[in-house]
C-alpha cells in the first residue's frame, strides 16, 4: 500500500465514495405487497358523539415464517374503512421499507385491504413483534421456548420488508 499523499487520497476518496454510495442506496424506499390476517381490532378512543377516532389493529404476516405480527394504529378515516373487515379476514397489504435516520431499516403499513392509512412515524400504538420461536427441551421434556427477535435470513428471504439491517 502506498504511503504517499496520492495513495492516501485515493484510499480516502474511495472510502468516501463507498460511504456516499452506501448511504444513497440505503435511503431509497422499496414498496412491497403481501397478505395479512386481521387478528383483532381494538377501539382506543371515541369522540363525544361516540365515533371511533383511533383504533389498534393486530395483523399477522401470513406468508412469513415464524410469528410475525404488526400492530398498527389508525385514525378516524382508517378506522371507519376497516370496519367492514372482520377478525380472521385475509387482506392485501402495502408496505414501504426504508432506511431510518436512527441507523436501521424500518417499515410502515400504508394500505390494508382497500383502506389507505396515513402513517405517523411517532404513533405509540404502532409497532411490530417479529420473532421465531423453537421449543426449548431439558432432559427430553419441553421446558419452554427460545425466541429469536432478529431478522434471520429465512425470514427476510420470504418477507424482505421485515429486514432491519
């Protein structure tokens, strides 16, 4: 390796190019379509007239291996639109997967069935529970479960929007 000024400039320039290139790639959003099962609907807030203004929806990622659940909170319009669906229904879903400013990938559900959902990134009612569990045995007997909450390759191969790295 060169130790002269030109050699260092090339190495530093190359590293900066990789950083810029890597950052640029990570910042582009990717859109996906999949299927979820509507597991539960829980009204969170109603106005003075009794109209639901916030609802939590529990969704299970149907095609994804392991136990992959998404909990989304929706406002008044989304809640009203989703009222036509019942727990147990399988629905089309649209997801955007993007690089977050905190240094990891995240995703947001912006359509369920034919209902558009306004995404509010700071909504405390929206989160995911992504895990793959196996039975833990001791002396040949079931003694509990071991759960992996990272994004294993077999999961992200089928459901790439669940990748965090």
